[in-house]
C-alpha cells in the first residue's frame, strides 16, 4: 500500500459514476464489446444490441441519420470533384 510522506495510506478513488460503454448483452455475457451499433457479438448471435441509457428506437434513428449524412457528404464530394465545364464565347 502506498503511503504519503507522513505515513498515512493513500486512498484510491474509484470511478463508479461513469456510464458503461458496452452493450447490455456483452455486459451480461462478460464479452468484449466493440461499441458499434449493433456490435459484432450481437450481430453474430442475432440479438438486439441495446446500450444502457439509450432506447432502441433512438439508436435506429441515429444509425439512419448517420447513413443519410454519409450519403449526402459523398454526393457533395462527387460534385466538387466533377470537372467544371467551361463555355467559350463564339
């Protein structure tokens, strides 16, 4: 046990107020969760992947919004990379 200069033991503080980051199924089975939505363990077992403090409907909505944002950013990139047409006066 570590002690201070005066000889008193150093008390370690535990971080008990931190929200769990693994999904509920991985926590119950004591498996390592990759924290994706849905995680690979839940996908392999065909079970619902739910994270504590998050309702299942919002996770589906967040995933669909992320897909929508990714597709819109890809179209923006494609438009910016398209060759510009230059019209010449006749």
